[in-house]
C-alpha cells in the first residue's frame, strides 16, 4: 500500500522531480563554473529552486516550456 502510493506520487509528479533534480543540477553546475556569481552560498538554492519552478510549471501545463 505504501509502496503503491510512493510510485503513484512519482508518476504524477515526474516532471517536477525531473526539474528539481536534473535541471537544478545543470543550472547549478553552469552557475558554479561561471564567473558571474562568484562564491555566493545561495547559488545552489537559486539553481535548484529554478529547476523546481520549471518542473512545477511543466507539471501544471502538462508539457515542457
């Protein structure tokens, strides 16, 4: 029962999770390597937040931007 709920959650929110984990990681790596942001401690928070926002918008719309 609990495992079924877990897999249902993953299936329903897959775009949001993809945005958070995959896109957030890519945005974080790009920002860490760029010289624009420097050594700000909030770069990772911004990057993963942006990835989560993109994934959430994709889930609401039903498709990627």
